[in-house]
């Protein structure tokens, strides 16, 4: 007579062993060879925990620089290309050098998709692509310094 159809039996998930099956070589506990492993046994951590500490990949950084000569522009440009915003104060450099540095930093900011904005009489803010600057300080500069 046919047995009753069962999905668990069909997919092999039945816990009952088949009565017709016989193990060809039954091994008892005494006959099993005891294999000794020479490899060190490391403790296994079965917890499913993921560390939330990160190296601050999304942290923003603003540097403040006060160049004295044109070669200081290279360090400022490096900070912009690594994703940092830089406030540059040109109070300690002559006007011709300041113009050259601004031109260099303008090219650097353009290359990384950022921008450079004047935020004071001799102060500029250089930002890479991941910074957004809102407000218009340059419009108020004329009224602030003419009084």
C-alpha cells in the first residue's frame, strides 16, 4: 500500500529515517579513530556584532591658513583636493602674491568641482565639491568697510 504523501518527505526534510536504509559500515564509538589536530584551536566568536566605529569618512574639516609666500599655496591646494575646506587669510602677503595664490587656488577648486568665495577684505573660503556655502557676505563688504 502507498504511504501518505508528505511535502517534508518529498523535499528530504523528514526527521524519520528510512526503514529500508542500512548503513553499509556501521562504526561504533570504540572503533572510531581519534584524530588529533595539531593546528591551534582559536576561539570562535559566534556573535553577529558589527563595530559601529568608523574612521569618520563623512566628517568635514575646515582649515585656516595664512600664507606668507606663493609656495604655501601648494599645501592649501592639497587640503582642498583631500576634501577639506580652507579659509585663507591674505593679511601677511603682498597684493601681487595674494593674486597669484588666489588664481592658483581658483584652478584647484575648479579641478575638484569646488569653489572659492571672498568672505572678507583679505579672506577667502575655498571649498571642495562636498561643501555648500550659503549666504552672500561679499555684498555686505562694501557697506562694512566704507563707514
